[in-house]
């Protein structure tokens, strides 16, 4: 027997329709790529998104066609998203921080028909346009006054392009399983892989993201996503903010500490979300000038592990912290941390212990940890294993790739190694490929990095395994010091001593001027392993 409820397909454009109806005047504020602060509302974004749809329709874009964006977080990017999805086309957010060769490969693999770009990325596109035969037109997110000379095919300024439409365009209703958006993983190992989100998975993910323990800021709050829309849909915020009527502040392309602080402070932002490297720049800016952010209630951090010292720095400034874990394949939220009721009165160290875990799964995500043969491991907070997930907003296959990515029970292997405790708190100990295998046991590179990052002179720390004839691998700590600070190998090892098991202690410390990062802001371990492949440890027997 079926239920007798209405059939209301879960479609992404219904989110902006809802925002335009119920939160029409709620503001969307952007630091524009051209410079000035721009203010608009959900009602205007909705109206202009329909103009985008109308123009795409006139350009022959049909359901299932891919439209790429290379763009920062701005109101125009939001309009394009909803305009593309509203006609059942697929919004393909391309990460412009990838190498031009990878960008060309991705656009060609996705067979994008139109590329919408910010001014910032014109030079990249001009360099690779000859290798993009599927692209019929380039739309530049600016007005005629700022439109540069370009040879890109049929290039037009966005404002002039949508000016030619009257917005008298009705969005369709179609199957909620229709593809809505697409995002390629950064491909630090192998070719990038395309994740294809559906309208249904995206709407369900939005509801997950809105839950109290997730990133929900509600209609009373103001949120600023520092994580770009091209990085797993700005972790869902470009959907969840309009769905809740949250006032939205977009940082454009300026993510340095000064610019981020200015906007957080001037617009009285209550919630912000970003990767540790960007949040660290904010903290340094605040620390050096003794600044505060009295309106900022919560910082959510993900993408890489958030060091304990960073969590404490925010808490000490009266700012709450939520640690999130996820990945492109998961839309991306997998877990979000907060203090469950039994821990509300915990002392500071215990609170930090909990906030340092990656959190617990929201409804809609199922997790398990397994041994190498796929056998389930206990949730005892100690046993670590391969972290596998299944749920309503998790990929079951990659776009145009004929490989099976699920186990017999339908779980996807995240490539992470984790423990889960009896309260459901999950702690990533490593990426499976980064874990250091020493004498048949595993050493967590993340734990060592977090610990080292707590040493005041250290700006950033990375740990990789170096081949050792006896132990197989031993940890090497690579550090970048804060400007003007000094420290010796012994200072750092003495600081770490006693805080981890003795056999976890790094065999050596090297000082570098720069630690490489991937296009999604993570420490580029493959590049570091390559750089230090001939490194000889000073340890006896090495
Ligand atoms: P890519 O693989 O394209 O860089 P993702 O952003 O999807 O992009 O990366 C997902 C991976 O990032 C996760 O599998 C995990 O290893 C890491 N990660 C994400 N959030 C955290 C976190 N809070 N703590 C530790 N690692 C994290």
C-alpha cells in the first residue's frame, strides 16, 4: 500500500523559489571581483536566475547539458547555479586552482557546452581554449564596462547577456533524480573523477546541512562561506542558506586574513565555514592586531583536520567551533562535531578532545569501519579501520568511469582511516595512503601534525613516512616556522615528547620555507613524498 501524500519532487530550484517567496528581502552581500561591496536579495537573485535560464534556453541548452563555472563565491555565481539547474541542465563547478592541464581535461571530459567565468580566470581559459572543442560560448561574470578584450569564442559580459532576457520564464518540474550539479575530485592521485549530484540528493543534503548540529544558521543568522562554491558546493551552504533564509555574505576572491576579517566584522557575520589554512590566516590577523569578532558565534572547519591549538584559539576568543569531515563524493557532509548533552559540563581538556574529533554522522549518513578484509570493527574509540559510508547523498559511481565503487553492502570506501567511539564520535587518524606503517603498526600522521602545530613557533606541520630498512617506515616531521620565529629540531621534539607514544615520535625534523598544498587546500603529501624520496633518516639502522 502506498501513502496518500502529494508528489512534490525534491528539486534544487525550489530552494531559491522558496527563498524568494518567504525571505524575499533577505540580503546577499558580496565582495565583488571588481572590488566594491555589492548588495542584493534572494528575490532579485531568483528573478535574475530565471533570466539566466531563458538565455541558456535560447542558446540551445537542454536538460542534461553541462554548463561549467570557474567562479568565486558571488551573487552572480548563485544566479547561474539556479538558472542552470532550473532548466534541468547540469552546473559543473570547476576548481580554478587546479593546473590548467587538469582544467582542460575536466572540461573536455564533462563535455561542457558553455563556460561561465570570473574575470580572474580569463587568462587560464585563453591558454586552454584550443583544447576545449565542446565549448560553444564563454560568459564573463561582469558588466560591459569591465569586459576586457578577449578572443574566447562568442564571449559576452554576463550583465549584457541577461539584460537581453525579460525573465518571463517558468521553471519545469521533472524527475528529482535528474542530475543537477557536477564536481570533480582534485585528482591528487590519478585522473580527476566526476561526481554527479542529483536534485534529490542535493535537496536531502540541504536538509541534513540545516540540522541543528550541522551548519544551520537559520533565518536569524548571517553566514559567510569561506569555502568556495567549486569545492564540493561550498559544503552545501549555497543551498542551505537560501533554504533557511539565512543572510548570506560572499567573500568573492579575497580570502586573506585582512579581507575576511573586514567582511566578518562589517557585516556582523555569526557563522563562517572554511578550511584550516584560511581560518589560520584569519587567526593570525586577529592575534597580531588584538582584534575580536563579538558577533561571530561559530566557526565550522573541515577539509583537513583542525589542530587542537586552532580550536582553542577560537574558543579563547568566545567563538564556538564545529569540526566537520566530508568529501566531494558525499555532497560533502559526512560528520559534524558538537558537544552532545553528556559532555555539556565537561572540563576544558575533555571538551577539546571531543571537538577535535571529526564529529558524528547526521541522519542520512551511515558509517562503518572495517579491517583489510572488509570485516566490521568495533566502535570503541581505539580500533582504527577503513572508513566506509552509505547514504542518500553519497556517490554510487563516477561520471563516465566504468568501475564499481561500492562494496557488497553498498558502502563507499572513503580512503580514510578512522576510529569511532561508543557515542558515535568519529576521529580520522589518516588517509589510508598517508598512514605511516612502522613495525607492522600504524602511526597517524594527522595526530603528529596536530601536536606539532601546537608549538608556538610552528606555522604549519606535515608528517610523511620515510623508508626504513628495519621498521619499514618512520615518521619525518616537516615544518614551516612563523615569520621571524626560530626553533631547533630538539626544541620541537622535546615539546612533543611524552605527548605521544615513544615509538610514534618523529625520527627527524626538517625546516622548509613552503609546504605545498593541493587545489582544495590540503597538504600535498604526494609532492612532499616525492621531494623527500631520497631523504636519509639519522636514526640508527636507517
Ligand atoms: P579532494 O579529494 O578533491 O581533495 P575532498 O575535499 O573531497 O577533495 O577531500 C576529502 C578528504 O579530505 C577526506 O577523505 C579526508 O581525507 C579529508 N578531510 C576532509 N575533512 C577532514 C577533516 N575534518 N579532518 C581530516 N581530514 C579531512
